[in-house]
C-alpha cells in the first residue's frame, strides 16, 4: 500500500480521503501487533477521512471502522469485532535544525496529536498503521460477561458447567483467606 498525498494539492478546503486497505496489508499490520493471531481481517476495507491546510500546518482527520475477526482472550472463541478508528492530527513542517531535547520532557495532549512532515508528499501509511494499532482493544472479549475457560478442566464456562473436581478451596484467593484467619 502506498498511501500518500501530494502536499501541493492540500488547500484550506478539506480534501476527501478514501483509501483501500487490502486484506493482506491489514493482516500484516495486525500480525505485527499480535504474533498469536488474536485479530485478522476477512476482507478489504477503507480508510476514510479528510485533510486540509491551516497556514503551514496540515490537519488530518480519519474516521472509519474496521470489521475484524478476533479471538476472545478468555474463552478463545472467534468472533466479529467492530473497531472504530478516529483521530485528528496536526502535521507541522519539519524544522531545519532540531535542538537536543532536555533530559525530561512533559508532553501535552497537543504534543501527542502532532507530527512533522517534510518533502513533496505526505506519507499516511505509517500514521494509519499506528492509529489502527492504537485503536485495538487491549483485551478482546466475545462479550462483556464472558466467563472464560475453567482453569482446571478447560471447559468453556459460557457453554457448559465445569465437571472437574476442583473445590472452592482451590481458589486463587485461598492463601489470602488463610492470612485473614490468622
């Protein structure tokens, strides 16, 4: 995917962006994030948004959703997941000479929404890749009340009752219970 816009074409009027995201490209992005394969794309999708000029700065706004297949972190079932990708970013011209940063820098929210650009073209592929990865959930769940797998017998507690011989005393909190009794 070569996702770039000629900077000279960007004016104060918003320029619409509708760029195809191939399944192969999405799978490459997603596999770099999680080598175990928690997320995958089933079809080509589109990055939709706009870019416009504000003085020398460029403002990029993307707002689209990704339909992904995910693996639940608790019960390991595959399910469809809609991931919203929404962000606004200001791109400023790269300064000629950059002074070394001080030892400690506190970044503001505006600093985190700012990138630099140079050259004749605005390469958006890395920005889109970064924002897709930041939009993914830390823990993918098939549903909010997923009960996961029994740690003793591996039964899917959403579909069946556990039949293993684990007692309530084998709880992860049994050590704490013993400390309270002392």
